[in-house]
C-alpha cells in the first residue's frame, strides 16, 4: 500500500512539474538588437508572456509582445520601430 502511495505521489509531482509554467528572466546582450531575434537575448530565445525581461542595451520592438515583467537598466533603450511604429504594443502583465 505504501509503495502504491509513493508511486502515485511521484507521478502527480512529475505531472505538475511538466505542466507548470515558471517565469524566467531573459536578458538582452549589451549591444541590444531586434526583440524577435534570439541573438538579442543572452538566453538565445525570444521572450514569451510568462517571462520577465531585463533590457541592457538598445532594443527595437518590431511587433506586438506580451511579457510578465520588465526592467530597463540605466542607459538602455526600448524603442518601437518598423512600419506603423505607433501600432506596436508591449503588454506587461506584472511589474515594470
């Protein structure tokens, strides 16, 4: 009976780990770049809505994006660019 309980507990834990969404903080490289370019990010991937973001350079937002949190370090810039500049939206669902 105890063995079955241990197996069930382990299975539930593993399932929760697989389906849990954990925020990660992504950092831009010092030279910055385009938001949608994985090379702009130290972690080599574009942020998704569950991520926090730290801008450490000049980053160009060329499309809509949603993230969990945002920090722009001193001297860094987040700039909307491309066609229809006024139509770019960065939604931050947490702390700025």
